[in-house]
């Protein structure tokens, strides 16, 4: 596999072309951003941890019939992925209400509810990723109703698979943000970005300690240590 020119530079990742028109290389940076780039920092080793955690979770989903862009890990901070046409939407799955949703709804952080909540956000930094509904997404030409149905179905299936996996690792999956794209090799709607402590809220099952990007958002320190803890726990579960 030949690594070629960079085709996308994001806040926390770079994407490189390859000699295969349907495959790209993702490189995870040691950079962390929050609040739509208002807050930014560099943590040595974080990129490698995100790469390894995401590889475990995406591979697990692939093995259980949920298509993702992940193909294989190439190095400490890089993975080979299927090329996609980005759908600029975020599907957010909530098992408990936390963060900005708790503020919006006027409930305590960590509020428990019986149902699974699925939100839709327009992935647009300039607009601060606003919440939108299905009709808005279709009106803006971001996706069709059929594609949105597919994305919602996949999101719920991902939650059904990952929630018990994290529980085995002694971690509660509070919520997660999923992004999707149209695969260039098949046109299928697939998971098209990482799944990691950067995109999920993860709380220690016994102590409630946060093990995700909230440690950076809320100045709780020990960001890398907690990401490494998540990785080590998942590795033990997968090996067993």
C-alpha cells in the first residue's frame, strides 16, 4: 500500500490518499480540541491510544455485521480505511443524559431514562454543530429519508453491540457520536469516523469517574492515563 498526498487535514486527524482509489490512510494526531476549537491542547501519545481503541471497536463492529470504514491498523497512529463520501451529520446516541443535553433539558448530569435517545446534529463547525431534525437534513440535501433511516438503524445496532462490550470492561457507555459516509467502493452507508473516548462519554462503572474527552473539557487532568485505561480494559475483554 503506497501512501500518497494528504487529502484532508482535520483538528485531530489527517487523511492521506493511497494507490487504491477506494482506500485512504487515517493518521491520528496528539491534538485535542473542544467547544468547536475554542479549547485546544496537545497530549503526547493520545493519537496512538485513539487509533488503537478505535481499531478495536470498529473491528468488533465489522465482525458483528456492522460495516465501518476500518480495514486494518498500519502503525502506531495510522489505519487503513475505506474511502467515503462524507455525510455532514452526527448521529448521537444517549443511554443517559449528560453534557449539553442535560443543560438543554434541565435535568441533572447523568439523568437515567428508560428509552434510548437518538439525536441528529449538522456537522458544521461554523454553526457550532446545531441540533436539527430529519426534515432539516433532507431540505439541506445532506441525506435522503432512506439514508437517515439506515443511519438511525445502524446507530441503534452499534449501541446494542458496544454497550455490553464496555460493561464487560467495567465501563458505562453514556453516549456516543457517530458519523457516516457513502463508501466509494459500494455506495453503502457505513460508519466513517473513529469511535473512541473522543467521541463517547465513558464512565467507570463502579466510581463514575469520567474516562473520556470530558477530562479535557472540564480540566480534570489525567487525560492520557484514562484513555490508556480504556484501551487496556478493552484489550482484556477482547482477548478473553
